[in-house]
C-alpha cells in the first residue's frame, strides 16, 4: 500500500465509506494531484480482502486491455485507479455488477469527468455514485470545521464568526498557495510556481489530449491565461475568440475541455420570475486558486485582486457543497441594471442565501446592493444576505443582512 507524506484527512473519506455500504460502484473523480489515489487506498484498507489495480502502470494497463473480464474478477472490493485509461473496463464493470448486485464491489478513480468522456460507452444509472474530490479546503488544511453552508441555512443572518487575525495579504497568500497537496508542501512561492508550471504542462500533454484532439496546445495555454486575467468574470466566448484569433466554437470547445479535466468550473447564472432582467451567462472560476494565481504573475495585495479573492471564496463554498448536510446548488446573479451577487445558494426547498465577496478590509452599505434587490423580490424565500470581506468583525447591516470575515467560511461549525 502506497503511503502519503503528511497526509491531511479528507472530508470525502466518510462519503466514500457511506457510499460503499449501499452502492455497487463508487467513483472518486477529480483533477490530477488532488489525492484521489491516496484517499481511495485509505478507504480500501477497511475492506477485508480488497485489491488495488493502478492503470498508470503499463503492465497492469496492458492486462486490463487484453482481458478486461478476467481483470475485474474479484470477490471483495476492487480499487481501479485512473479507470478512464481503459474505456473497455466500463462495460465490463457494468456487466459484472448487473450479475452480482452486492454493494461495495468497485471503487474507481479518474482524472477527468468520466461520464463526459466520449470514449466511455455507457454510464451506470442506479448502480454508481460519483464523489467529486476538489483540492484541499482551508478547513482540511487547518483542521477547521468547514461548516458555513450548513450554518447559513440553519441560522441565516444571525450567524456570527469568531474574529481571526487574518487580513487581505493573508487571504491572498492562501489563494496563491492553492489546495494541491504537493503545492502546499513546497516551502516557497518560487517552488510552488515550478509545481504549477509543470502541472499545467502535464495536464495539457496527457489529460487534454485524452479528451480531445488539440492541434495547438499553445492556444489552450493562452486561453487559460486570459481566463485567469479575468478571474471570476462572465464567460464572453466572442471576446475570447477575438483575443485568441480563433473561432468562437473552438473557444467554447476548449472551455468544455478545461472543465472536463477539472481546471476550471462554470458557475451557472441564477434567475427567477421575480428577477426577469437577469443575464443568463455563466461565470468561470478556477478549480484551484493557486493555479489561477500562478498564471497572473505580479498580482500583489495592492493590485486588482478582487477576482482572485472571489475565486478563492467561491472555490471553498463549492468544496463544502460536496459534503454539507444541506443539499444546495451554486449559482451567480447579474442583471441588465448592474445588480450582481457573487454566489447564490438555493436549497431543495427553493430558499436562497446570497453571498457577496469583497477584497476590502471594510464594508459599506452599498456592498449589499445586489443582496437587497434579491431580498426585496424574493420575500420569505430569501434566508440571508452575507458579505464576506477581508476584515475581522461580524456586523449586522439590517434585517437578514450581515458581514462576516472570509475566514468564517472554514472556521464556522456546521
């Protein structure tokens, strides 16, 4: 069993164990270097007689290609790492679990969104559960609760956070560090930059080419740099196409590929009949804020850092949604009258929590402008409007509205 240096416990451990108790196939999906293999091996240790197969190994991969039926034969739990490397295994696994429906048969990991890959011929509806593994959260790094999402839906704007000795420069430092375990272990910004440079080259050379036939890898790199420069902005396909001198359909395809390999994520626009002037354009954030920071060299605490801080906070909230007890979806809001809310969380009952992110260390009444619009138009559906900022105090700004320090995202108990 391979071991990890300075392993930080992941919240997904419990999700995997729960899923294996009642589901035939559990898929741990995520970017390279986020710790999928280590996490899957830890889960495997609690399964008597479990066996692991690593498809990055050429001999193991050759055996899987040559005889997939025999390859998956095993009485207990089988871990297959990087399963997308042998697409024929997908149908073989489907056939195996159809014949033997016991839970906890297969634990699969993959570095791309498996069901989005054209080379995978079939899904496993009703037989599988996918658990997305993001880079480490701040709570996982600090061993803090990571419970803001659940707390907001339970408490609303009455929530208060304990002051932390963190300012904008500290949040920028955390954003630049990112959440890849290997980047966190690097002792200096220069060494982390080296990691991100090599990581990106490897992703484009391996994973991107596995998803699609990309003739000009340089265009992909330039697109990433442009997206980082307008971090957390609306996705303007035509403008990007013009700046890259390529067609709009090509840009759209490239963005889909970047999402498939877990480099970026599109946050869909939220709208309702009560806000009919909403703009339907998605915004784009990076899955790891450290990678985005590495593509925008020279950003300092005195520079234009709003997009980076927003990406940092939204990324932390998106991570929490994978394990929170509250089932909620993440959107953003912007309308033609220039009202906007950086993050809109909607639970299954249709209740809304709005979150605005500010890179400043102070808060003004005008920072609640978009939140107040949603509050007026949604009435009782609107549970709370929160401004997360780089200061230290938790303060009320009226009924249902409050400001909290950004650190509340990971220091608040659920």
